[in-house]
C-alpha cells in the first residue's frame, strides 16, 4: 500500500497543469483509487482530480475532486477545490 501511495505522490509532484501531463494525473488517480479510503488518500485524489479539471475543464473532474476534498476532512483540500472552481 505504501509503495502505491508513494508512486501516486511522485506522479502528482511531477505533473504540470498541461494537456501533456494529463496521463500522469490519470495514472495517479487510478493508483489512489486502488487503495482503501482514508484522509490522506482522499486528499491526494482531490488534488489529482482538481488538477485534471484545470487541464481538461471536464465538470466530472471537478465534481470528483470536490467530493474527495470533502470526504478527506482536510481544510486544505476543500480550499483547493473552492479555488479551482473560482478560477474556471
């Protein structure tokens, strides 16, 4: 489990908000979704989906990111979701 979490974190760190890095963000989300729910995993999923939203502007990505931000219980994740929507 820890290896999967670390790999997803590396992908999120490396990915830039460009269309070219969308596959890295999608891979990070896929890896994280294979883990059991928890605050850290959900906060990272929120980050992945909100970054995908910034790149692709697909409403589905924003909704998933916002949902994961809420379930993570982390104020930082929820604040990021609010900023992502305002920047749209």
